[in-house]
C-alpha cells in the first residue's frame, strides 16, 4: 500500500467519524427540552409573591440602617458612644483602609437589601394592566429612607440608576446630592397623595411590619420624611425648601409614638426576633466590653438631670455613670478600663425594644425649629419643643410631666440661636439609638457643638481635629469597578475623596 | 521458522507452561501412564499431544530435529519412558528425561557433546526466584523458561555458550557459561520497561513510546509502602509539575492538588480523578475560611481511595492527555488503576499492616519574658484580666515570679508557661490493616480486599475510622466476551475534626495569642465559671480549647459505593465493542453541637447542626474499537463512542440553637430550629472519537475529537454544544535513524495540541428567589445577590506541549523534558459587580489565563553491581509561569484586577491582575525613599506606603529527588522534595507580634521599660536617655536614619492595625523537605520454608521528617488555610506541622 492510499484511508476514517459525530449531534439536539427542564432550579422560586419581598424590604430598611453594626460611624461621630478597638480609627477621625469595611457594609446593604428589593417590587407591580400604585409608593418611600442615608453619608451617590443590575445597568452613574434631594421630596409628596387616595386592600395587609398597612400612617410618614429632608436642605437652598417645609406643615405628620416608622421586636433568643442591639448585651454577659457610652453624652445627661439617663446609660459596677471621651489616641486609650465605663442602658438593649427609623419626637423638634424661624405655621415653638421632649421621654417609658415642670431646659430660652441650639441638642438625644441621624443633625445645625480637638490625648486624625463631614466612598469593589462614575462624583465634590468635605446641604457654620 | 513465529511460540509456551503447572501438577504424578493413538502425524504434534496429556515438555532445537517426521504410535497405559523409547526407535533422536517433566530431544550421537546447565534466576525483590524468565542460548532460538521457583535447566551444545536471560520488566542479562554447570542469574529491574505500558484516557493501555504527551506513572509499591491516608499525598515530589500541599488540619485533612498551575480563575482547578475508567468525585468537603466561625476541614473525596487497592496511578498532564475525558480533564487527569487478581496457582492471600505515629513538631517560637497586660503593666482589675483589650495581650510586666491575681481571682506567681503547643498536642496514631485474596486462571481472575483503618489525631478526641471493601473480577466468556466488574464500598467516620483558622475553639489560635503566663492546667481545670459560662474566652481572639473538648462534638460519615461493569465484545479479530458503566454514590452526614454556656457558640445558647446529602455521578460509555494494519508500515486504531454523565446531589440540613435541657443533643431539644433542602442535577452527553495511526515503529499520531452537550448551558443557538479535539505526535528518532549507539539507547520527540471546552454548574442561567424560614408573624422573601446570565458560553482551554525523552547506556540514564503552554479563555466565572447595581456578583464569560513552563525528569542507575547492589536516582523539577493575560471586559466594565481572597482585616489580599501572575499577594507596604529605605514619621513609626504586590503564591520551581538503594534483601529509599520561591502571608506571626507572644515582639521592650516610668511607662525617666524599639529607616523630615524610640506595643498597633502595613509578614515559602524515608527488608525465603508464609516484607517508613532548609522558621509552608486554588496564600498556624514514623508489614501466603 502506498503512502498516498494510506493517507486517503485515514482521511476516510476521519470523515466517517465526523459524520457519526454529526448525526449524534442531531439526535441530542432533540434533548434540549430535557436539558432546559433539568436546569430549572427546584430549590428556589422563579416567581415570588411580592408581599414576601415587601416584608423583607421593611425589615432590611430598619435593621440594616440602624442595627448596632451600622452605627459605628454615627455613634462615634455623634459623640454618643465609643466602639471597639477595631473601629477606633473612626473615632480618631482617620480615613484608613480599615474604615472602609463598615462603610462598605452600609453602602452595599442599602443597595443590595433595600433599593434592589424596592425596584423589584416596583417592577412586579408595574406590569401593564396590573399596575398597583399603592404598592409602588410604599416600596419607593422605603427606598428613599436608604437613599437619604446614603447621600447624607457620602454626598453624591448612585440614585436614578441604582439597583438596576437586572436591567443591564451595571455601572450606575453617581447623581448630585442636590438633584437627589429635589427628586426625593417630589416623590414623597406624590406618594403621600397616593396613600391618601388608595384603598388599603390594595396594599400589604398582614405583610407590613411597619404600619400594619395603615395608609394614614404611611401618609404621615411620607410627609414627615419629606419634612426631615426639606429641613436638612433648607440652608443650602432656602428658596426651594422653605416652601416645601411650609407645605409639609400643612399636612398630617407623625404626631405621637404610635405613628412612628418602627419595627417591632420580641422577647426572644432568636436573632430575627430580637432587637439587633441586644447583641451588645450578649457581649457584656461574656465580660466583653467593647462598646461604651461617650463622656459627652453621659456628662450632658448628668449635668442636666435628664431622666433619660438610666434608659440610655447603665451604671458601672460601682454604680456610677461614667462616660469615655471620644477620639483618644492609642496611648491615652490605656488610661481607660472599658469594663469600668458605662454601657448603653438595659432598656435600649432590651430584646423587645422596637427600632424607629423615624419617631414623633424628631418631627416635633423639626416643627419647633420651623416655628422658631417662621418657616410655616404660627404656633409657639416652645410648645412643639416640649412635645418633642415629651414624646422622646415617652419612648423610654418616662413621664415627662415632672421634668417639664422643673428642668431649666424645659423651656426655650435666650435668643433664637440659643433656642435653636436647645432644640437641636434635644434632637441629638432623641435620635438615640439612630446615632447616624444624630451626627447628620450635628452637621446640619452645628449643635451640640463638637469642638476642634486640641488636647494631645485626642486624635486630630486627618481633619485637624474637626468633626468629619462625610464618609469616604467604600474602599473595595465599588471603587475598582465603578471608579469612573465615582471619580466624577469626587471631582464634583472638590476633587478628593475626603472625610472633611461637606456635603451639599452642609453649609451652616 | 521466522523470528516472529518463534517468539509467539515462546509466549505460547509460557502460557502453556503456567497453565500446565497450575492444573497438571495437581492432576498428574511422575508415574502417570499414558495412552496414545497416533497415526502418521508429524513429530511436533506428538510432542504437543503428550504435553497436553501429561505436562511433559519437550525441549529441542528445531535446527537439529526434524519435526515433520511422521510418527505412528499406539500405546495403552504405558509409562513415559516406554513412549520415548518407542519414539527413539522411529527417529534418529535421543530422548532424555530430565527433572521437572522436561524431556530433552537431541539428534542421536550428539548428546555426548552437549551439556545440561541448571541454575536459578532471581532479582533483588524476588530473591526466592523469578518464574517465567526466558533463558536462551545466545545466537540461537533455543531456550527454556524458569519454573515457579526460578529454576531452569537447559541443554547446551557445549559449555562455552552464552546464556541470555530476559523477562519483561527486567534488564536482559548475558552470562557466559565458561565451563560451569550451574549458572545463577540476578536480574535487575528495568524501570523504564515497567512503565512501557501505561494507562491512558478511557483506561486504554498504551505503549508509552507511542504517546505524544507527557505522562507520569507511579506504581503500587511506591504508593502502598509509605502509606498516607490520602493517596494523593503519596505523589508529592514524585511527579514533575504536580504540586501537592497538605494543610495540617486534623486526621483525614484535605490535600491541595495543582497540576501545571492554576488555569481557572474561579472554577475548580483540581485534576479529574478517574478510577478504572470511571470518573469519581474528587472535591473537598467543608471550606475553611480565613476568619472565625466554625470552619473545619472535612477531608476530600480522594481520601476514600484505598492505597492498598491501587495498582498504579497515571498522571496525565495537560489538555492533550486528557481531552478524551471532556471538560473536566482540562486541569489534567489522575488515572487510578486498581488491582485485579492475577493468574496464579491456587488462591493468593496477602496481609498488609501499617502503623504510623504522627508527631507534632513545628511549634512557633514564643517569648518567655513578658506576661499578660499592656504598656508593661498587669491589668488593673478583674474585668480587664478576664477580657478587656489590650490587657488580654502579652504586653504586661516581666514575669519574675511576683504574685499576681489571675483571671480566676486566685493569687499565683507570675511566671512563663511552657509552650502551649508542645503541651497540648499529643502523638497521633494510625493503624491500617488489609487482607486481600486473589486468584485466577487464563480466563478468570478476581481480587477482593478488606481494609480497616483507625486513626487518632494530635488532638485527643479527633478520630477517624474507615473500612474499605473492594471486589474486582474479570472473566473471559469464550473468545468473544470479556466482563470486568468492580464494587468498592467505603465507610468513613470522623469525629471531632478540629476548628481551624480563627475558629472560636481552634486551639492553635488560642495558644498563638494567649498571654504567656496562663497555664494550660488552669484552662483545663476551669472551663466554666460558677454560672456555667465559658472561662477564658475573649472577644476577637479565641476561646478555651478545653471548653471545646468538653462541650463540643462533631461527627461526619461518608458511605460510598463505587461500581463498575464493563463488557467487551470481540466482534472480529480487529473489531471490538466496549460498554462500560459505573457510578460513584456517596452519602454524607455531618452533625455538630455545642453545649450552652459560651458566648462564642450562639450567644451562650449552644447549637446543633445536622445534615445529610447524597451525591451520585454516573458515567456510561460505549466505545467501538477498530484496529487494522493498512500496510506493512501503517497501523490504525480507531475508537468511536459516546459518554453520558449524570450528576445529582441532594441534601437536607437542619440547624438550631438554644437547648431546653442540658446535655441532651437532639433536634427536638432545641428552642429554635429550621430545615433547608437542596437539590441539583446536571447531565452531559458526549460523542467522541479517538484514534492512533502509526507509521512503522517510529511515528505515532493520535487524535481525539469530542463534542459535549451540557444541561447547564443555554440551549439557544446550540450554546450548550461544544467541540474539542487534540492531536499528538510521537517520533522515535533513534528507530527512524536506526541509531545503534551504546550511548544513546533510545530517543523520542513528542508534540501535542489540544482544545478543551468546559461548562458550568447547574442553575447559573436564571434568577431565583428564596422564601425566608422564620418565626416572624409575616412572610419574608429573598433575592439572590448573584446576577444570573442566560447567555453563558462554554469556556475553552488551548494547550500545546513539546517534549523529548532520551535514554542513554541501555536506559541506565533517562532524561525526559517537556515544555508546555496552555491558556484558558472565555472563563465562566462569578465576578464582582459594583454593588450600587444592587448585585454583588454576576456570572460572565471572560478572562484569559496562561500557564507555561517546563518539566524535567532525570532518572538513572549510577550503580548496579552483579552482587545485587543497586542505586537508582530520580530528579524531577518543574517551573510554571502563570500570567493573567486579561480579566474581563464587556460593555460595562473593564477590569484589570480581581480580588481572589482577603485575609482578616484585609491585611493581605490575593489578587489576579492583568500582566501579573495568578495569585499575587498584595498588601500595604511601608512608605520608602528612592533607595528603598522605610520612611519613618516624626513619632517614630514606619509610614504607610503603597498598596502593592508583596509576594506570590507561585513557586519559582518545585521538584523532588528520590534515591533508592537496594542490596540483597534490603531496600532503602528517600525522597527529598523542594519548593524554591513563592510566598505566603503569615497571619499567625502578625498576631504573635501584635499580641506580644512572639519572640520578635521582644524587640525594644527591655529598652523602653527601663528608660520610661509612670503608669503605662509613658514618661521618660529624667536624666536617662530614652530607648525603645527603633524602626529601621529614614526620618521623613530630617532624611537621617531614624533614632526615635517607640513603645513596642504601639509599633504593632500603629503599623499593623492603624496603617495596615503587612510587609513584614509576607514570608518566603522556600523549603527543602525530607519527605519520605523507607527502609525495607524482605525476609529471606529460606527462613520461611517451614511456615505457611510465602513472602514477607517489612518496611520502616518516615514521612515529612524534617526540613533540610526552611526559609521561615517553625512554620510549615504547606500550612495554608485550605485546599483550594489559593489556599496556600495565608497561614494561620492553627495546627502544628507533623511528621510521621511507622512500619509496614506485607505478608503473602
């Protein structure tokens, strides 16, 4: 046999092989249906009742925003607590790598667990012929809670394109805070109207852990949230926001604690049922003292004989209320034995304590502020101020009657600025444990005044001792993947991603 | 009679010989009489007839004997002597009856000159005699075969011929007779020729010469003597290009196996494991992370392969070798062939006993000068003593025997305690016994074995019990049908696998950070306080290991059934059909509980977890094989067939917490619990063709064609169908050029190219929702954070390799060299997304990883003396160069770095960056001036510099050197393996410095405390020049060498915690290790003559004995955090490294 014929034979065999392979491929092409069926995940649902997602959205919005772990920035910047040694760089006004971990956690949980869920519920209720405006309004109101917190912390953040990865928007643009605010207040008014016009049966009966599907409460919440945002923006754009404030004041607001935007908890050892702050109590039971109350807070409560002291602060083993200064340098930290310093009070950490993302006291104080500065309504700011104190104390199961009749702080005194300081300081106390809002309010109002740090025992950090005005963007994935959009935002905010850059609304000195 | 026919006859004789002995020796006695009726038949047929009936063998030279001589013979019940006498009458031949039923036939009259030579043939390993050896008079075709005792006798024309002894697997030996009558021969084994037949893809046995790709085969002796419970560990250092790392993680820990580098960014990089042609599960169980939690190494599926049952392991490297296995072969294939019974006399029984002791020996160096506290002070009060940072660190005062109050509130002297690692860990033991039965004849053989293993870890309650039952049989039903079957059952039970990493009861982690004055006795005697709460457990660090021993328990079982049934039909002489089906079924259960009372275990509530899962992989294939000789020169083997693979996994998992009644560990005793279920299945259909074309005896061309259809990829546009192929060429140039050099014995060049496709896991194409399992008064639902991709495509690996194999001086020296280059594109990977999109990950196709490198193996026999002394040496070395060519880029994002793993606190981060290697270790370095000096700030601390590459997990090269000395009954071998280059992040060292337990944390302490005063030693003593730790570097302001002393505790807090500088803890993994030493002794047969034992061999074995070189002291560089692709990147030193000693006794009856 010649070489040529050999090669021919080989070729023939190969061709034959390919033909056989090809015919098998025709046979198996018929298997596609079988393949598709096999590749359907039996462990999970391809469709889900949207009310399941809604209940999760409510829980995530509350617990991911004001659970204990989300408060390391707020609690320390608000000078209300000192967190564990691993988070001490926050308290020392540093912006190191380490800081990014908590910031990343907050940033990602807002987008992954809140905004994405809201978008999904909106999509499920926007199908043609089956549009449910009420459900859309409820979900988007909750999304705004997260967006507001994000923008108040970071400044410009993804807003219009956020949480839309499913629709191929993988690199959301960062929107200007001013634009975000303008949209949020507009949306909230639209939602308030929707809540007023809708039939509650179209909402989430039995699946609304916050207001139990009470549309009156939803309307009050939307309006109160709008008031909060407008008050926050009023120094940056008084022309626009003073009008909005006046508008909000003409409509129902959260008047008492029964209307709070709040999540109920239960006396239980089960994590999902108890107040997330109860985890701290578990730490203390293990003789681990890694979270203590700030000296600034304890001293204020002591100096003013405030009856909330025992709810917010637990005496140490010697029966004394002792706070720890914020911002100690490492060497000075050694002078403090954490186990000798007070920790948050038992009531605040109680397993069944509800968590408020918005409470009546804040709204009364905002109303007092509005009245004080003639932004709408013509009531007496002092009355609103006292209502605020009353509601705040009521939240800690304290009857304010005695306090309001005896305390020198029971009435607004002095000039408008002094009165404003009094109102803002009361808000600072009333926000606890939503420390992040307390810090934001210090930035907005300047009260209580957190002085520049000059004591050598205190860290000046990267801000020369001044209270930080924002958080740097999360360190890892968002920065590396969506860096171009993030950089655009950084450029808008002055070219550097720093913690002492004020956000848009932070204009009051 | 041509040479070929002669050889065939010789083979036939061997078969007859063996066959005859097997039966005949039992059936016939020497005096057996015969009846014959022969009419005009050629003499040669008469011989055959007699041979068949009686077992007498005729030995003759066909040059001298006329075999066609017609014979008539009619005898009835006559003795053999009578018969040969009759034959002598009819021919002019002389028949001489020898012992062993041998009849020598010579022409009459010539017998006077001829002589009979007798002797015995043996080898180093078979000193009692080698059966079946060909003994031929050189230059003629006359020959005999040795009997079972290795004895032979041969008639030679004169006493001055040369006898040639040859046997498969041994060097052919020529011995001049030189007038003697007894000629004994000791043959030496020829390693190369043993390897000649290798098992390749689809269990096809092939001549190694003809392969176009690199393959390494390791035989049973090497695997079973120095037994490791995980059979993969036996390959460490023996196969070029194969990297094996064993994490110290308790008995039955898993093994990191990487062949020729990491090819997939996010997928599985372990080679496919195929046992007897059937792929088996080879993954790891339980993933150990880098941080806390209860992470355990639950072993890997490979450890279920019983080393005793392994006949050989072939490592097919590179895609060319493994394309026939489909997608999963892209990372290489390890083919395991288990023992079949062999043809033998009667039933063979062998017993093997193995006992080893594991000794922990790599303990970190701990300082013995300073005890609990901070700033040189003992903690001020009991709360601080019990658990307040930084007072739970070892930065307190000097331990000088002064009285202090300890955490129990008791007064005790303040003195250093012995190294707790040395105190706590104890000797581990492992006993393994196997009994195997085998037997067979020319048509049927079988083997069955039972192995029982009991091991105890270096922590007292960590145990393993494993039983393996194996049954294998083969039979030939007539000429047409061959049936091969196997059943293997493994029962595996492990108890109390230790917590690893920063696990809350990970003992090593506690000891790493525990103040140096805390005594283990105190910990052991006081695990709980008066309220029943765990004592000496502190936040962020660890708990009391003794609390764990008393209050935690975990247990897992694996029941595994592996089967194989293969039927081969020999349709025509050159056409056969093989159908094979086999499954690997595994049931796993795992339970774990912790009593209540520990903060670290469900907040004092305690927990229970219980799960079980079933997994099956079922492979069925059919293969039609056609072999033909197209011409004198061209031979073709062609196989065509198909494969069906089905994988299914289902599991149920329960978990709960909060015990109602103490010490009663059942699910119903829990306040809260929930149940989860999981199910997953996939299938792949394949059509394949493979073939070999050979040209003469020197050119071989192999090809593989394969198309897969996978259920996990989109069906639209046939995206779930992918084709791949490989081509391999082998060229034996010494045959081609007809080189007959005494120096260059054999030479081969080979080349291979392959493309291999790959699919993904089930259910990555669609988005899903979950329902919250809760006790809330409303229902919750969840969305995945991973975005599915309905457009996934198969990924592809392309590879080529070239190599050469050269043999010198009759293959006394052999050199094997391979250069390979492989790259993987369109990788299916889960990548991070910008989280503001709402999702944290998504599935995409992208990225290109390249691996190229070389493998070199040099083996030789420097000494082989006639007296039996032999020295064999093998050196293998390989270097892999990995490169991330591209990561991912699509409409949305172009990414040039991917974080593969981060350590706790993000100190060290393993990344893949475009242009870099896969698995580079990044971290924050000190700020440096242009000369590389560390810049020191005015406070005296090293300044924070760039986040940059500080190391790489990839070694520069790895290899092994094995030596084997044999002399008479003794055999000594040792294996040294080495890794040069590569780094890892030593998390434990960083913590020892941070917490002040490590020796290097002593730097500057004495100096600082002796020059500073006040509480916390913050103030300089007036008039004393302040001293302390002085960071080496340059003062950033003055440019002068730094001379500012700092209090040492702050050095670490500031540089590591606050600034995140990790440079000092990225350490060199270079090491040279005495991996294995074996001293074997085969008991001389004469000692066993009066016993029922046929053969006895005793070996003393040591493994991982010591380091000849270790760049970083006291840490096992293999001690990575897990067995994943990048598991070697971080070391947490949770378990100390161990070495083992033992003996291995093999007896056959």
